[in-house]
C-alpha cells in the first residue's frame, strides 16, 4: 500500500473556513509551533495575502512578524503560501514587479513553499507565476488546480490542464484543490487515476472540504494516486474545512497505508486546539450534511463561513437560503467563474446585494465591474448578455475603464514614504493607511498563549472595566486573585 503524507491546514484554511480567518492570533500559533514541527507534516498551509490583511485589520498584528516568528519555531517543516492570481492583499490586479517584490519578502521572512493558483485555472498565467515564485527563491512550487463543476469542466478538461502544467517542468508537485468539497468518492475513482497518468512523474496532492460530508471518503479513494492529503486538527476541521487528521490517519492505516507521523505530537496538537477552541468559544463541527445544492452554488468553505458571519452580524441570517439560490444565478450570469478567491467572494457579495437591494444588479461592487471588464481574464463560458451590457454600460464601468493601473514601486515609495521597511511599505501600498497605523500602534504581538488561563483573564478584564471598584479579592483553594486600583 501507499505511504501517505499530510499537509496541515489548521492555521490557515481550517481557521478561515470555520472561524472566519479571525480565530487565531500570533501567540496562539507560536505556543503550539514546536509541537507542530515535531509531527512530520510535509508542509504547513500557513498563509495567503488575504490572511495577512486579516491579521493587520482585525487582530492588529504584524503578519510579517507572525511569519518570521513561526518560521523560526518550525525549522523542520516548510511553510506554504497560497497565491490567488496577480494580486496581493488588494483586489487590484498587480504588476509583475509588485508580485516579485512581495514573493521575495515572503521568502525572506520564512515562506519556503508556494502553491500557485490562478482563479480561472489559466495555465499560461500559472506557468508565469511559477517562474516568478521560483525566481524569488521558493524552494517548492506546487500547481494548485482548482476543481469546479460546470458544463465544460469534465475529466478530459482536467487531464488536459494537468498535462500542460506537469509537462512544463516548472512545478514540483500538483494538488487538486476542491474548495467546495464537490469531488465524490465515485468521481475520485475516475478522476485521480486519469490525473496520475497525465501528471507523469509529478506527485499529486488532494485538498478538499467536508462541506457536504464527502471529503473524508474521497480522500481514501484518492490516496493511492494522490498520496499527500490536506487535514486539520479536529477543532478546526470538518464543517466547511478539511477532514480531521486523527480520523484520516486512522482510516488510512486501517486500509493498510502508512502515515509516518509522531502520533504523540499529533494528539498533543489536537488536544491544544480543542482546549483553545473551547476557551475562545470557537465552534467545532462535524462534517457537513450532504446537501445537493452545493453542486450548484459551490461556495467554498472560507467564503461560506464569512458570508454567514456577515449576515448574522447584520441580523439577516434568515436570508441565507435566498442568497444561496441567488449565487447560482449570479455565477451563471458571469460565465461560470470558478468559485475560489477572488471570484467566490465576488459572486457571493453580488448575490447578497441582489437579495438585499430593490432589484438585481442595482448595486454592483467595483470588483464585479472589473471582472466584467475583463481585468481578471476570460471566463470559461460567455456571460449573460443583458447582465454584461448593464454593467459595461454603467457610469461606474466607464470610470473604471479609465482608472490608472497600479503605479510602479518607485512611485509608490515616493508617495507613501521611503522611511518604512519593505514589509510595512507593502502593507501600506495595498491596505488603508489607518488600518496599518492601528496595527503599528498596537505594538508587538503576544508570543505565548495558555487557553487554561482564559477564564481568569476574562474575569480580570471585566472587573477592571467597572467603575467604582477600589479592590477585589478572591481567595479559594487553587485560586487567589487580588486587584487594587492605583488610588485604593
């Protein structure tokens, strides 16, 4: 049988899919980093430019510092960065100069592996990106072929893409990226043998989501042909994330496969994440129920989690079924874009606006307009003529047609300021200045975390926030706390 290796997705995709990318901070990651490094993962799916933006915006932590510290704590395990086409943080299409600059900084700060994804599976674009990442110093370059369902995406289509990518000599591996969890066990039986033959000597990986409960079964069917599987610690697994690693390891071994990992370290990691999730009130889920609607709307795990969170925060979660139906319509209107970053976000956002506005396409985000204008390439199928015409003929479309493209780095430097480090400059070039200012003002991130102290820390924060308390004293077996104000 096969020796199967694992990619850990807990910190990036598990966090994004089930916790809206905001569940973990730098201290939480660093606390368990040495244990993760002992496990024997082939790589750690660590970050994307979107995650770097989230760290800056929501936790007010320097994503470059997080990367450096974690890379230092995990010297034996490569950290992986997932590209999302010609963009970095900003939705604006970036220049090759900008992408080269960003990738060199990623390598400098600890990224060793690049998973090269193009949101339209544009093979020339992927080959070009592979060259940029290799030139920047990436040690391992992996083609991320994004799976989808549409009238044109059959097995022959995927075989052709695989042959082109793997015959180029630019990629060390290829992974099938199934963001919607759409590959069933039956589809895996036919798809992966065909892809294995098409890939030749290039090894395959498989990355899927348990959104409708298929991934754990499909992994077992694919393991002989794609003997590297993407899994998460159980607290961040399942739901709209990846299968959990403990169960996957057990199932693989039961089938006769070998999985060469440090079992004790895996259990320690899993226990830590479970305790953390409980302390931070982060949801832990089982595999999603089988729902045939996913084969239509195909919203990937991370976007589904974010969309649900946004609707709940605005007290409109009762609209979720309507939005999902509208996603299907919008995707068809836009020529069946692959439901992966950034298109899954664009389609989901447009669907939400169509449902919550007076009429469909009354409000169109700039990025949807840029998509229609062809900034992201050509979709697999023609767009709906009426929708395309409505957007193209809008006043905003004409304004965006004339908008200047991203300025050269030298001009951006002159505009933003030359006294910033390269890392901070890149954040300021792609994010609002006030968000970066708030991050800098917050200072260095905490470097440790103990989930067992969370209740006590919450109590302290609550007590110290109350006015009129001069002294608080709690003394009981195993716990002693005394707080005094400066004037008490």
